[in-house]
């Protein structure tokens, strides 16, 4: 999934599409034992439980948050 995540980020930066891509973010690993900042980032993304999925637009803020917790989530383009 990491290569798709990089593809989404590069596509956003190059401005290939006029509208921002929609992405699905799913929490695949537990936040137990991770830093408080990472736990708060997951909550800011709207992820509170394991295997919960949320949809966001792939803006720079959201992509930055996903980059910080990429080891806890999976990302796919809609």
C-alpha cells in the first residue's frame, strides 16, 4: 500500500487533476504502545477503533497526518 500512498501524494503535488482525490483511510494496527502524538493524529483523522474506515479528500493537511501514522493505517484511492 505504501507505493499507492506515494502515488497519491505525488499526484496531488503535480496538480494533475483539478479536484482533490478522495481517499479511504483504515486503521489496521492498534495505537496501544505508540506515542501520544500518533494517537491524537489518528483521532484527528476520525479513527477511533481498529478496522474503522473514514473518507477524506487528499489535501496536504490530511496527507501529512497520514504520513505520520502510515505504519498504523492503510490508504486506498476512491
